[in-house]
C-alpha cells in the first residue's frame, strides 16, 4: 500500500471513530431530540390513558372504547334510557333508567295539587295553587327540582290542569279566564285572559296534533230570572299559540250554575271527546247528569250521552285508549245521601262497552284517572268517607280495562279532610297521587301519595 493510501485509510478511521463517539455521548430522547428531555406518553386529557406528566404525544392514546388512535363517542346508546345519547357510537355502561321501586307520602309546596303529569328524566310536574297558579317539578322520591309561581298574572287564577307540550314546556288551565304557557323549566312564556263578559272557568287544556290548543270548562255567574245566553253553559274553544281564539262553542242549558266540561281528549279522527256534567232541566235542585260529548274538529257536536238518575251524576275526567275508545270517571248518586264512584268505557262511536260503580254506602267521588302503560289497568282516584260525620280520605281504585271490574281499592289519609284530585302512573308502575290535605299541616297543604302497583303505601 502506498503512503498516500495508508494515510487516507487512517483518516477515514479517525473520522469514523469520532462520529461514533459523538453519537454515543449525545443520545436522542423518546421524541428523537438529541440530548432532549421529553416525557413521552398520551397528552390527550380525554383519553383513557392520559399521562399528565407527558410532554410529547407518542400516539399511544386510547379512545373511550379502548381503541388506540380511535375516535369513538362514548355514552348511552339505549334509546329507552333517560340519558340516551343520540351521537354516541360506543355504549360506556352509563345508561340510567326510571323506576325507583318505592312508596311513600309527603307534603309538598302549595295549598293544593290539582293535576300531575310525567316529565323528563324520571320527574313529574304538578299544577296547583299557592294562592295563585303554580308549577312544581319533583323527582321520583318527591324531592323538589324547582317550583314556579305566576304572581305577575293579574286576577284570580289557579292551576286546575297541566299538559306537557311538544316543545317540552307546559300549558296550564288556570281556572278563571286564564291559560298559561311556560317553557321546559316552568318560566312564563305567555298567558291569555279569555275576553268574555262572564267568567269562563278553565278546567282542562290540551295541545292538539296540529300544535294549537283546546280549552274546556264552564261559564260562571249566579243565575237570575233574566239570565243571559252564556251563563251556566259548558264551553269548548280552540286557541292558537299565544292566545288567538279560533272558535268557541257552548253547550248545555243557559242561565244555570251547573253545566261544565271537566276533561277533554283528542279522538283519532281529529275531533274531541269531553267529560262533564249537564243539568237535567232548569229547576231549583240543580240535579245534573254524567255527560259525554263527541265533537268534530270544529267543536260541533256529533253525539252526546246524558246518563244518571234524578240526583247528582258527573263525569269528571277522561282518558283515551289506543283503540280510540275512552274511559271516564266521576260520581253516581244512588240516593241523596249515598254517592258512588262511577267508571265507564265507551267506544269511538259512543256505545257503552261497560260501566261500574263502587262505594261505601256514603260518599264516593272519582276525580281523576290514569292508564297503565300496557293499558290493562286504569287507576281511578278521588275521595271517600265512612259516614257523614267522618273526614274525607284519598281513595284509589284499580279497575280492569277489559271488564270494568274493580280489582283492588285502597284508602289513605289522616284525621281531617284529604281529597285526591290528580293521578299519573309512576315509572315503577305504581301511582303518584296529588290533592289537598288538612291532615298534615296547620292549614291546607299539597299532599303527595306514591303507591305501588296495587295502591299500597308501605
């Protein structure tokens, strides 16, 4: 080898030696930075394996489904759950369901609860009175979620009925001339005062399939010899959003104090079926009939039944079944001192499919009813007393939808007057009952009774 080649070879060895020495003394960190101090790991705080000490993301992040580099959206994918997440792609086991299996009774806000409906997330909303109209939202255990009063609305009004609207708000039948619309948390959106010369007492309001409202009740005022063409009649009116009246129809005998519609449902054909009471004739006893009316979509009467004897018979509530038949409940007079709960099922054409009455040989009145989810039981509530000198108590009857037979009945109450006025099926297939009570407060209070599926309170 020549000297020149020898020296060139030695030079190459020296360069190689020093390059190797440099790389050994200046190592790369996990991010590939020579002499760096990066801490590698998952820096995504939403990942399952998030490392709060990591300064460099090494691509090891796991999404909520445990997939490396995945983009799953985790949540509840069961549409029957209360916290169903429409956009979730992976079920993380977080689904929750209604149906706390319990029974109890407790005093709530207000002086009377007149109506109760299911709301969202296993809750209920109650309408009633605390001097004026109020709404109260409670959970399954009766704990208050919120309550709203509507003292800014002038005049006399109280929450006779409540209906949840398509926008998850509420429409309230506010008794004397008043309809109230709220949002989903009970905040006032609008109210409307019926503009008639004589008070129109609003007993029930529903939203139609078209999105507007049907309002029913009775025209107030003491009758006189001269009278007028509205006083004492029952009314049905159709109202637009915000309160515009499309039409109003009045039925019954004018210039009397008794005719009224107490409940309404919409029929499959777009018309309406109403429960009420109608005077037999214009006399001084004011005896009335159990009254069922079917109208078309414009409020014009298609058929009517006036049922009962020569005393006091009233239909006070109505529910619709999936086959377009109807169950109504109220009271039936057996004598001037003996009233029974009266329950009846009629077909869409008005044929009576069955009827039944039940009582204690003293005073029974049904005020409200609700269907079980599978429509095998209708729960009827009202009040009862064992004698004319005894206080009223809550009573609930379980009635077979197919036959009308009373399967069970239970009584709940204290030592003073307690009257059940509204009921809805609970999420555990029991029943939630509201009304007014003098037994459990220094004055009249709203009393909630939550029963099991057989009407018991443990």
